C-alpha cells in the first residue's frame, strides 16, 4: 500500500498519507545543536558496547530503582527488542503476544526460532489482554510475554489495576520474562500510562523498552534502549551487542542525552499538538458510516473496526483508490477487521482526509 501510495503521489495524485508511524515534527533545536556539538567535539570513535555512561545514567534517572548498569543503549527500540528476544528465546520457546500488535514482535520471535502464541483481544476489551486469556495461553514452554502500552496500533493504555491482574497470573510462572514496550509512554491523553517498572516484584524478569524516536521526534537518530535488573540478562545481551554492533552511533547518543537532560517543554508541546489532533480526528471519524472505534488513549493512531463496510484490506484499498488516502490495514497487525489511521499529520490534512473518507464511504 505504501509503495502504491508513493507511485500515485509520483504521478501527481494528491494522496494524503495516514500510514506514518512517526511524528511529523522536526527534532527540537537544542537536540540538533547537541548533535552538531558532538561532531565538533570529536565523538567520532567507538564507545562502550552498552552505551555512553552519561546517557545510560540519564535513562536510569527516569526510574526509581534503576541505575546506569541496568541499561543497554541500542540502534532504536527495535534493536533493543530484537536483542532481548534473541537473548531469552531458544528454538521452540513460546512467546505470548496479545493481538493486535506491532508487526515486528512476531517476526523477531520467528528469527529467534521461537513459537509465537498470539492471543486475540477484542474491541469490547479495549484491545487489552485479560487475566483469563493470559492464563489460558500460558504453558510450561512459555518464556516471554510482550506487552505494549500505550499500544501501536490500538492506542490502548493498560490501567494499573489491569496490570496488577496480569502480574497476579504471572506469579505462577516465574520463568516467563516480561518485555514491556513503553516507547509511546510520553504520548498519553487524559490517562496515566503506568510503567511496569513500578512493580518491584517483577524486577528480575522485566525488560523495559523505550527510546527517543516518538517522544522527541528523533526516529532517524536511531537511539532506543532496554532496562533490566537481571545481571545475567544484561551480561548476555551486552555480549550479543558487542559482536553485532559494537555500539550505537556516538553522535546520536549525545543527541539523545541532550533530549533526556534538557528541558522537557518540547515533549509537552508535541503532546498537546497530538492531543488536539486526536480530538479532531475522533470528532470527524464519529461521523463516518461504518467506523466503530474507541478514543485512543495514547500514541497517535486511530484504529476503527470497519467490518460493517468490508475487510481492513478491502477498505484500505478502497480509501486509497477512491479517496486518495493511504491507511494501513489491520491485517498487518493481526486484526483484519480494522484499519489504522495515523494522526501524525497536520490538522488541515486530517480534516481533508476525513472529509474524503466520509464522502467515499457515504456514497459507497
Ligand atoms: N515499538 C513500537 C510499538 C513501535 O511502534 C516502534 C516504531 N514504529 C518501535 C518499537 C521501534 O521504534 P524505534 O526503533 O524507532 O525506537
């Protein structure tokens, strides 16, 4: 779909892309300056495998119980997730992934020759895993569960009570590592997104994932990280990264450090822009026939169920062909009855895109 949308654009058709998975903002000025300074100050050599200590310190400072030695900086959260899976998962180990989910978890587990155990969640459940479904999916071979809150693609956020219920179930399965992808945790609206790091009982088997891509508009810098208090895990993961990467780009690490230690006003401002766009897209989408959705609580996606119109694939195709709006079919996320619309675009574009979608679906 993305390739077709590009082709259409290249041939002069005015396609609005709502398929983006990244903020549309420029990286804030003080962060860019820090990158420039890092170049001028010769951050041009290899660095420590797990990252620059001052950056690891800044990352750990966001949590009460973590220190810099619990942190490994990688090339984006993506690589941190991949490394964590490679470190923990042996062939045949089972990994529970609540669906819909970000597409890469499944593929990464397959790369580690693990067995993906997808667990379907529903609209009625706000696409959150329930304790009953978790218990039913756990087996003696389960070695990991991957949670993502705020969620891509659904925008759902787990409450503290929901997390407590899941943890209660996991108490009977101490050999299960919990991978908690919290990359969107700065982008929440009207709710809190509790970190699993605030549950000390999990510490030894919890891997927290985060990065600068989404919260500071730094996707291209490629800096993300994991935190874990299990020393054996950190040692193994560091060995893996040492052979595969050496270290994340030094200049980008210095920019990430500036992002974390500088003023957080830019994060607030960007969140407010997203909050306004969210309000707009929810208002306009509620007038579209056949769209059934919940207000997203975090991230920057709307994830309507479109089964009243057709499959996610069919509707995505229809919208590209007839409305010239590119969206992503839910089938990419293991939820074929939905489509994902990114609102990381301007309010003018949101308004025009939703006008076109409404017109096409009203006359379809
Ligand atoms: N996790 C989720 C849920 C994501 O949506 C993304 C980016 N699309 C990532 C991780 C990876 O982010 P990055 O590698 O840019 O840090």
